[in-house]
C-alpha cells in the first residue's frame, strides 16, 4: 500500500487506537502538547522538523509559549494516509 493513499474510515479508526494522545479532528490527526517552557517546546519542534523533512511530510502546527498544537493531514489525498500515522508515531516517540 502506498503511504500516500487515502485511508478508509475503518483503517483510520484501527490505526488511531495505536496512537495514545492523538485524536481525530475531521480529516486530520490532532494533538496538543505542553512543555515546561518555551525553549523546551521549541527544541521539541526542531527535533520533529528534521524527522518531518526526512519523511517529506510536514505538520500544520503552532507554538504559543509552552504549548505545541499539531495537525497532520496528507493534503494531496484530501485526508489521512499512512504517512500521517507514521509521522504521528515519530512525534510521539520524540515527545517520550
């Protein structure tokens, strides 16, 4: 299966069960994280940025002080693909 193929509803629900802390917000995977302070949040984002670049899949995210909000979607398929779940798993691994 291509990592950039739109997943079915059943595939999405099945994969989501393996991603604690992540939820579905429409056609996106969503997670909000809090850190002790801004430098820690920014360092986390930097680590994720290198992984996202290597995967050629980039999050829609924002940072306000110690909070990082992340949304993942494969725009060229108009929904969620395996690539979103792979990146979400890497983000969870980095977050610890």
